[in-house]
C-alpha cells in the first residue's frame, strides 16, 4: 500500500490511478489516501496524466477506524459466501477475520487470500476506512480448529451467535466495556456441536440471539457485529 510520510505523493500504483479515474477525480480536487495500516491523508490532485500522478499538500484526516479490535471467528463457508461476508463486515469495522474449521464446516478449497483481500480493500475505500482487516487461517489454507484459536484471543468482550442466547437489548449494550476488544463467534449453517458450544462457553463467550429468523452464516456475522458495535 501507500507510504504517507511525506507532504507529496507521486508514486501511486496503477490500481490507485484506476480508482481515481473511476471516481472521476479532476486536477485541483481533494482526494483521500490510505495505507491500509490505519493511516489516512487528504491532499490536492495537482497533476494527473498518463505519466504522472501527484497529490500534494497532504494533511492528516480521520482514519474512521475503531479504537479497539473487532474480531470475527467464522466457520469456513463457501468462498462466494465469504466474499459477501467480507463486503458486509468491512464497513462495520471488522479488524480481523479468523476462519474456523468446526464439525459441520463445509470442506472447501484453500482460502482465496488474494481474492478476499481485494474485496476487503475495495470495501475499505468505499466506506472511508483506512485499515485492511487481517485474515487468519491455518497453514493448509483452511480453517483453524477451535481449540487452536481460543487460547490466543486478546482480552475482550466475547459473544457467540446462538439461537438459544439472550436478545441484544439496550441493557446488554449498556453493560459492555467499550474500552476493550470485541470478539464474535459464528458457527456454520449446520450449527455447532454441543462440545464446541461448551468449549466456547468455557472461554467466557456469551450466547446472544439475533432474532427469530434463521440467517446464513455471512448475514449472521454482519448482524451480530452491527448489533454489538457502537459506531454513531
């Protein structure tokens, strides 16, 4: 991604030039640059032709990033459904997506790193974020086993999407510690086994209901994050 340490940017990659053209940004107009690591600048497009693209007068601008980590543990699902999930989750501020292999996870090809990262980048730009979420998966390109993930979670408020859980009420939201990280676990469409559910509960995951309707994994993930986030 971009380096934003200087007052002038004159080395935009081709992908970013295409993005400016798609937005119909003209010389003299203000544009926003991000490095994908949580830094953002605004500047003036002072020159833009086939050989040069110079953005000057770079100044700091809000990053639109959550102050704490928002981590989603999601059971491995069909890659096209995961694409949908990524497109929904990035605007909601997800910072890390951990792919899980559970008893009823779909057995699928290796994780499509380049494809899903590209979708995340596009969503990041569209919603004015400045940080690309991290994708975390096993070395074989598939999901981590649940026991391999839980011991490495940061201090956090932890929730499990569960039809038998409590509803997300104003009282529940008022009790949340907004100064710590948020972790949400969403199982596969076949559900978690009793053993997997007990394991999550032993790591202080709090079951929450997302309503009476049955939601696909990708929509359940976005719904849970939207309900528990405090963005204004």
